[in-house]
C-alpha cells in the first residue's frame, strides 16, 4: 500500500490525514525527503537466510515428477498399512460403537412404550435398565471413595508432620490455621475409619 503524499506551496511533503477504523482522524504529518513508511521498509534478511531462500528445494538433476508421492492402493482387508493389532483394535471399537447404538435404541424403545397412564407396566419395562446402569455408578462410587480415602490420609500425614515440627521446635508459634489443623485430627481419623469400613 503506497502512502499518499501531499506537497504544499513551500515544497514540504506531508502524509495526508487518514481516518482510523473507529472513525477519528489522524493529523497530517510532515516528512523529510526520502522518507519510507514503516510498512514499506523491507524486512532485513541476513546472508544465510538469503542463501537458503535462493537454494533450490530439490537436489540438482532431480525432476519434480520423480518426487510426487505414490498413493498405494488399498488392500482388500481394509485399512492400508495397519498391523494386526491395530486392525483388531479397530474391530473392537466398531463393535463397541454398534453395541452402544443398540443399547440407545433399546432404551428409546422402552421409553416409547412407557406412557404416563400405564403405571403398572412401568416397573417391569424399566427393570432391565437400572441393572445395566448400576455397574458404572458402583465403580464411580468406589473410585470416589478411594479418592476421599487418599485425600484423608494425606491430610492426616500433614497433621502428623506439623505435630512433629512443633515438638522438634521448628515451629515456635503455630498460627491459628495450624492449631485448627491439629484439632481436626480426631475427626479426620474417624472419617477415614468409616470410609475404610464402608469399602
């Protein structure tokens, strides 16, 4: 983009006033002879950059037709270049996806059968779905308990470390938060015992 210059009666050069995107106007600016705007200044390139830009991409004597990649035809087995394990994994993923679609269709069919007026039919129609849904919720609850136990053990370990530091004299004046942490030890131990017995 060339910058529009305006010459006044005294021979001075000016960059004409322009409008900004927000609608305000820039003042015209006086420039010296030979001024090149920042946008038009060429980017400096050292000799190494110039050398690598001028260097051909292909080795001398190699024709561009020889470098075009050959697309291999797909074998009859399906995906090209996959190992047996990868093919087996693809089959498993496909089977899992089909099973999920089948489960979703069965669920939608049972929901279509169930209506608000058929209260007697509802428990028998929905009896199979809670069993299938209970397995993931049980595993989720177990992992949640395990996380909580791990968290409680960490807190108890911190309390014990703090108590040892106080007894060793490293902490002469424990803060209010540290004292509260020490006071919570019994509660944490009881919670941990309850959770471990619940597993």
